[in-house]
C-alpha cells in the first residue's frame, strides 16, 4: 500500500531533505525512512509523491529521508528535471540549494565535456545545459547564494568545473549592471560553454608544463573558433556566441583570435573574460600553483590590468567581497 513503511535490510543509503520530494512528481528511485535504526521503504520508485506523504513526514518531524546509493543517478536526474523548483524554494536552506546547484551543474558539464561529442553539440546535451542555466540564473542572484557556493568552489582545475565557475562569476558581474533575464541567460550560456572547443584539443597540449611550440600554441588558440563551430547546430544568441568566440580578447588588443579591443568587445565578453582569468589564476594546474583570491585580484589590477575592463573588475571585487571570498 502506498505510504506504508516496508522493511529493507540491505544496501547503502544517502540522506536527502523531504522538501526535495515535490508533490505529484515521481522519480525512478525508492524513498526510505529510518525507523529504529532500520531503513523502510516509504515510497516506491515511480509512485508519485503526495501532499499527504509530505505532510505526514513534516508532522512527524522527519528532516531526512533516504535513497539507495545505487539509485543516486536516478535521483540526480529527478533533481535535474525539477532544478528550477528546488532552487526557487526559499524553504530549503541556501547551503542545501547551493550543494544541489553545484552537484547538478558539475555532473551535467562533466558529461558534456568528458563523453565524446558528436561532430557538433547535440540538441539533447544543449537542452540539458540550457535548462540548467535557465533554472539557476535567478538563483545565482539571490542574496547569500554566492557566499554558500564559494565554499564549494573547486580549486583543482578541471575544464568542466572551470566552466561552471566562470558561469557563476560572469552571471554575478552582469547582474550588477541590472541587465534583463534573457540577456543574463544567454551570457550564462556563453560562459558555461566558453571552453567547449577545448574538447577538441589534445590533453597533452592543455596540460603541458612549460612553453608550447608555435604549432601547439596555434592549436590551443583555435579553441574559441572551434567552440563556436561545435555550437553551429544549436540555437544560441549572438551574445552567447560572442562569449565563446572572444573570451580571450583583451581590452588593450593583445588577445586572440581577432585582437579586438576596448568597447568593441561586448559587455558579456568582458565580464566572462574577467571571470575566466580569475578562476584560472585561483585554480591549481599541472603547471602552475593556485593564487589566493587576493593575489589573483592584485595581479589583475596590477601587471595584467591592460587586459581587463576596470569597471567590470571593480564589480567582480564587490561581488567577491559580498560573498566573503576576500
Ligand atoms: Fe578558453
């Protein structure tokens, strides 16, 4: 009978908040409650969660329910589908929502970057990333989200976590300009996909310690153009494509691939290139030690200053100090 606890004795479980089980939705995982140190099946896989179940858990003071470790993947998929609702739910603690954003975004981007792409980014992968960016853009602008996210930021450089982090910082900088949601989502898409072209560059070049040969440098510096080519079949706006193509341009014209400079570089690109540089400098790489946030910002205001939009850089500093990163 639905809702009746059934005893289960084997398996490994992980705890989740009952607030994550949305009424009238279903997931392909069982939900367990712990009674007298025993896990008991509370809701069957594929059984829709009811308002009644949620109320009963609440009335009994249950703050954690459990999912089997081997159904983690199914639980992730469920969260991904309902991410907008989760992140908008102000009853859920910010720390919990940040963890969910972090885990869902990292897993989507890890898959996008580490499983072989077809010739171009396919519609299905694009759609998952678009849903992620749309569902999380509003969350990233909520007071306190960046502060709890900052604790989860990875300083161990991986292209996919770097892309998520560049999305987070770009979004925070651009939000301070009071731009509309559509623009923020498209700039966010550009930021999260900015290095997609690196999936086509050999790992030996990406991780090579020391200097690159001319040929290797050319291959590396082709990643923005190759990134745009990978996105040829999916509906990205010009703002998003600009971020992918121009994120290595510099205000003083010393960047690549076109040597564009100053105001000719669109605002979304200037924000993303700052976010990109900040995240790179504060990450540990095979060939370079991570700088602290303070050291990174000092370098960006000092010897690297010519590369960046100083007004946007001030906004990044404000965002980071608001999040108590510096
Ligand atoms: Fe890049």
